[in-house]
């Protein structure tokens, strides 16, 4: 999933009817369950009668006074700018996540007419054809009660303050309240906003599908994350993209992804504070910051145990509710390398795999600096210093689960030594991160046979040295240009896993 393959328009065929897939549900008892749904094509939908919009952030936070939507170098005195999405031509539904859309108050119905959940909520809203939902998911039409706006925020990018950033391609759609829960809806790829800077406000199909798949996969893996409800594309509305950054730009179809989260506020949302802002109740800032630090530390611990690399851990890509936010140049670890860099723009390796916990703590420090404008900065320091302990406790808890170790009191040092040794061996042998743990999960440690030799053979099978990878690359290089081949060889030398 680390490679952005160019999409050939010639290869595009009409998409078959979207079918429901196995979706993940999370019972209140913490157990993981997966409900297999009907594979009948989706044909109708309806809004849950219990769901309604209550757009609190637009009521409580200052709105840009400029009514017109045009790109500006700076928007002052506002947290949001009201913007309408730019329609795409002939939108087509590519994929949808029924369980995610339920959070948005949208119920998808199978072709057989059965509601796609086991309970009876007494839904009485009028059924509509699925074709009428597609323009809504594309941003061409809005649900009743929806209000659209782009969020203003700043950020530290690669360690340096970048000033005002904001939603350059995303739009707030409103907040849905259903069954006592509040969910913020967002479109990504829906056109220009005042914060688009030099970009076009659009996203292409390949990157949008990556975000959709990873968002729902991370949720199924138990990692806090923004959800993805759907992907809609347009073959006619196209944008120019240079896939390999080699000067060979091509037109690609645009796509729009529906995103759902408890909140899309970021660390960078607090970096727009000014000295004259008036706030009261200083203690609540300490409690707020303590919770942000705790959630962030636990989140990055989950990333590390899954071999997940975010790629762009700027403060504007950090969620205040502890969700994985903004799936850009992310990647999952293949052959293990603690210095793995999944973002080709990260020349210095600031956001490499092994540095993610340190960077997340650094970002929490930036948030503390901004909160220091409205409360005592020194009062936030204890929570910040607790980051390492929270991270280490969560990391070791998760690693014990992966390795089947009991959390026995007094063996913390031994457990950590075992984990550190395992990753040292993985790095030294170039073993595949995911395959190694998949193999270990099926290992019968009580097997009295020659299990040691079989274990070694299996682990060698998922390991590969740098020299072996270069040989494979040379054998299968016929499908790439000389320039692309040279680039991959260079990546193998500098960072074997990134290639």
C-alpha cells in the first residue's frame, strides 16, 4: 500500500453495483465482532429519523465575515469560512461502508429490501433510490440541515511553524446527532476553499481509495481513527497530477471521500490563538491537555505495534480526540527497518517509524505552548512529561498481547528486553514485520517435534537481505523506465523498506 500506481483511464470500466461487505462492529463489552451482511446490490437508502444536524461549532466559533469563496493568503479573526462544495460531473459511487454511514444517519438497504442491521429501529423515513444518494456523497447536493464550511488552522510542519494552513480540500458538512452520539461529517476533495493556497482543492481516485481502505482497516484493527463512509468519483471532472514527480504529469479522474469523526479539531486549530482571546476557567485547560496527551500516547503506541507509519506528523495532522487523521503518504512496515521513511518528501527522516513517539510528544509540546497563551504553561508540564510513561505502558501491553505474554508483576524489564531483542533481530535479518507476527501467532509452542528448525525455516522465508532485494529488482525491472529504476535502486541504498 505504499506505492501510488498511476491510473490509466483506458483501463477504467463501469463499476459494478456496490455490494455490502463484511463490516466491523464494536460491542460495548470490548469484544470484536464482524457481521456478515447480504451481498445483494444496494438499491435504496433512507435517513434515520432519530438523526438530526446540530452544527455546534458554527454556532460557538467565529465565522469568516467574507461571504465569497476565493483563495486568500490569510483569513483573520475566524475559525471557519463558509464555503459551498464545487460539484463534480456525473458522480459514480465506487465503494461505501454501511456501518460508517450509519454514524452519519444514513441507512443503506439491500436489493432484497432488508435493513442491513439486525435490530428494528422503526425507521419510517421515506425510501429513496441509491442514485439519489450519490450526489449527496459527492457534494453536489446537501442533506437538509447541513451547513458547509472550511476550517482555519495553523501548523508546525517538519518542525517549523508554517503559519496559516486550513482545509484546502476538505469541507465541514455539519454535526449529526443520533442515538445520543455526535459525529462530525466532512467531504475531502470537494473543491477550492480560501485555504487551498496553490492547490486545486481536488483529490484523485488512487489516493482517495487508499484513505478509504486504510481508515476502515485501522478501525477494524482497533486503532482510533477517522472513519470513511464512501468514495465517489467522476471520470469527466479531471485534474493534472505528476504521479512520480518526474515531469510526466497526466490527467486523472477526481474523487471525493466522506469522512466521519467525533471531531476534526487539530492541534493546529489552537495555533491561531491571539493574545486578546478571552477565556475563563484555567483548570479545564490542564484537564483537556492531560487527556489529549494520554490519547495521543496510546494512539502512537498502537501505530508502532502494527508497523504503521503516518508520514506527515505535522501539528495540523494531529487530532485532539486521539484519532488517526489525514491519510496521505502513509505506509505499513514490510521488511523491518526502524528508520523506515514512508514519505518521499521527508528527506531528513523526521517522521521515520522509530521517531513517531518522540514527534507526537513534541507536537503535544507545541499544543501546550498555544494553551500557554490562555493558562499557565508550567501547569501543563506534568501532563507532557507523563507522555513517555503512558506510551511505554500501552506499547508493552499491546506487545504482550501480540506475543502471548502474561502481564506478570515484576517481569516488566524482562518483557521489554525480549521485545527489544525481537525487533533487533527483525532489523538485522530484514524480516517482514507483518508476516513474522502472523507466523508467530500460529506457532504451537507445545509441539514436541522439530519445531525449532521449522520456526527458523519459516522466519528465513519472510526475511530478505538488501542484496537479495536488489537482485529481484533487477530481474523484474522491465516494466519501469530507466529513471524510475534508478530511483528505486537509490531508495534501496538509502532506505531499503521505503522502496
